[in-house]
C-alpha cells in the first residue's frame, strides 16, 4: 500500500485490480518506498502490457484461468455431452476436371484474398536455432519457406489478375504474426531479401505477446524464479491471431477494399500452395464461412482430426479435435479402441493441416462480437493425483482453428480434403524424434519435408504427361524416404495444374537421377529428354523453349550425419546434400523468343 505513491495513476488502478484478484503475493517481497522504485515501475509496465494485450484484460485472464483450472482439476471433459462422428466435406482428386474447375474458381477469387501466416512459434520440437520460416524448404534452389510463401502469393496475384483481364487492383496483403521469439529475425529476413519481391507495404507484421504463467489452481500469477519484479510468461498459442487481426483494424480496411477471403497458414509446409487455389475455389463455390484444408490422417498422428460434434441438446459443429483429445473422446463415447485406422489404413477423421479459409464478412461480424477472443484451454502438469500442485507453472493457451467453437449453428463450416502428397509436408520434428516415428507414419522432418516437394513436383509433371523416373528408397538420418527426381519450379512458372499443363508440350522425359530447376515464368518444356542436372532461369518476357537431350553427370545425393557439426545446421538436419558434379545451367536476361537445345 505504501508503494502506491511510486506509481502512475494508471498503475495504481492496475495494482488495485491485482489486489482484488487476490494477487497480493506478488508484492510480498517488495521493499519500502524509495528502494528499487524503478524496478517497481518496470514491474507495472509489464503488467500494463499483459493487461492491454489480452481481450478483457488481466482480470478476465485470471477469472478464465480459475474456471479452466477448476474444470481440469475436476477432470471435466471439454466435450461433455458431445458425440463425435465423421463429417462430410469436399474430397478433391488432383488433376481431374472437378479439381481444375475449383482451381480456376480459386484463382479468380485470389485477388480478393488476404493471407495470414502464423509464425510466432519457436519450433521447440524441431530444435533449429533460427526461425523456421528462414529454413530452406528444398536445397536445389535453396528457397526458404518465407520466400516460397511470398512468391506463391505473388504468383497467385498475377494469375488472378490475368484471369480477370486487367480489372484488378490486386496487391494481396500478407500479415505475419510474430512473437518476441521470432519478430526481429523475421524483419531481418524480409529486409535483407527485399521482401522477396513483394512490396513492403503489402506486408504487415503483428507481434503476439506472451501471457502470464500461473502457479496454482487459484490462478496466482508466477514470478520469474530470480526476479521478484517480473511475471513469468509463456506463449499463448496461434489462436492469438484473431484478436490481433481484430485490434489491428485490418479487417475493416480489407472489407472496405472489397476483399472477401482471409487465408491462414503455418510456418513450414512446402506443399501448401499446391492445394490453395482449389480449396479457395471450394470456399467460393460452396459459400463456406470456414473451410479447413485436410489430408488423410493416420490414427494417433500428431495432427488434429476434423470431427462433427453433436450435443445431446441437438447442437452440432464441425471442428478440429486436437490429437491428444480425439482418442480419449472416442473411448468415452462408445469406441473402446479409440482412434484407430479403418480398412483404408487411415483414421476415418480427416487430418487438420491448419490451413483455414474464412469468408471475411462473417468473420468480421463474429470478431466484432467476441473481440477476437478464442476458447482457451489449460494443460497443467500436476505433481500428483491430488491435482493440487503443478510440476511447473502453466498458462492458458488457444488455437486458431478453435474459432468455429463460438459460431452459431447456421454458420457454414466445411472442409476440403486432398492427398497428403499434394498439400502437407511440415517440418516439425528433429532428426532423433523423426527416426522414432512408428513405421508408416509421417516423419514431419526436414528430410521428409524436402523429399515431399520432389515427390509432389514429380507426380504433378507425370499427371501433365511427362515421363518421370521412379523413386528409389533411401535412408537419411535413420528415416527411410522415397527419393524422386529433384524437380523444383518457381511459383511464377506455375501456381495451378492448368499452368503446368500449358507449359509442358510433346514428349518429355526426366530420369530418376535427374535434377531440374525451372526459375522463369515463360519457360516451356517441349520434347525434352533430361538425364542429369538442368537449371534454367529467364526474365519475364523471355520465352524459352527447352528441348532436346540433356545428359550430364548431374547432382548426386550424398548422406550427411545430423551429428556432424562441420556441416551447417540446416543441411545436417535433413541428412543429405547435393554433390554438384555437372549441370547445364542457362539464364536468359532479356525478353524475346529463345530455344535451349543442347
Ligand atoms: N505459432 C504461433 O504463431 N504462436 C504460438 O504461440 C504458437 C505457434 P506448431 P501444433 O497442421 O501440423 C498445429 O507448434 O500446435 C505458430 C495444430 O494445432 O507447428 O503442434 C507456429 O509458428 C494441429 O491441429 O503446431 O499443431 C506454427 O506456424 C495440427 O493441424 C503454427 O503456429 C498441426 O498444427 C503451428 O504451431 C499441423
């Protein structure tokens, strides 16, 4: 009480709030006024930040925490009264007429879209020292994830404008949610690479704040172990993206500019944009307010399951049930074996890849009501079964895919499922953990993430009529993977299957030991026979026909041990590198018609 004289009027109000919320333990060790006054004010600076960054303020955080901790202690099932069942959604088959039509519809809509990348996570499971969006998605061209995302958005923007023939103001906005863990390194990555070709004004960074940790079931706030003037904080989860978008004012700006869609995506999926155009087309055609992209999911795989939940009172919703909850929910509702694979070899519940497409109007309406707050959860690790003490402090968390939980039953919530090879290859696990993944389940490692890109591009070219060599099985960092020809292309070469088909003519062949990098927009493969390595670059307007027989010693895949610290971290975590023995490399720097025929 005596220390109040040290504080500003706003800080005094916050101090009173803390006392009312039974947080007086925070001040127990405070010395007399006049001693460490700057530290006391700094303490309240942090309290002010924690208060203003949480919808409803810190008092609301503490109240919610008490409720959720009481529910957790009582063992209350968050799905009490709900029965799970398999929802129905749009299932796409890559390359068929339906897929191509949805892609065209999606490209048409893309100029009315805004993209939101959640990239505040440190990626503890991966253990990589840098930010995850700076990791190369593949090592033929060395494109990092952020570059791949930005170049894909720009390619979609151009494709969308071409389709509507000029009637196009489009500069598709990109929002990146960062955190203290990732913010400055994300800014550096963008600035040192000229925003990968995007206008800096198109990109907006929103930084999420961490939330206060809690020491017990009464939601007493935790102090840092060695600092009585600092509240301990931890990440609140990707669900923060909704309140940040709401408070940024961006949604109404987008709405006024005629935008219609907001697409959310995660930090390390090198296949993501192969499924985006068609899924956006599904949203537009089916008028989905919420559309989640999904892939077949192995039972117990560490991705959420999209589930229809029907309550005893008749309410029903289609929602992600997180991987650690699906199995217990099924067991509690008459499925004694829990989450198991069906005869298809997969769980009947489609896997949520957390790529979400929201219609902007209904989304804005809902956020005006909720201020962007998302249903939270708490996951305390108790010391013993009395559930009275925690092993370490806990905090509330939230997930962006829980947004539909507060929607009325009239909301149109659906999903779009497609093959995993096309749309999902995240990089989440370090080599040791990936090597322990049960056989048949995906590794989700840097190794599998990169190999998945070569596989997808090979399969897409095959579908477009190219004869692509078969994969060989090999093992890197103790993970057995299919090694397909190392084929990559810039998103501006082709962002849809229709574009791929339009740039592949005649009889083309790529052997299994080949590497192919296509870096320019107006490059066409026509009667090419490739057995080796070929890298072609061309400025826009340089129309290059690549044909004839290209044969050289090529690039050989060489193993690298993940423990070999003489190799850069981003290379050794994938377990291989290229020995670039011989290649044909050609660059076309001016507009015109050219033929590359060795
Ligand atoms: N992220 C943030 O931006 N802020 C945070 O505070 C935390 C994370 P993880 P997770 O698709 O593979 C999700 O850790 O949480 C960003 C879905 O919940 O990679 O294990 C972070 O930077 C799950 O349903 O994923 O699981 C990253 O971009 C499942 O679908 C993103 O949030 C799974 O992803 C995800 O963080 C999946």
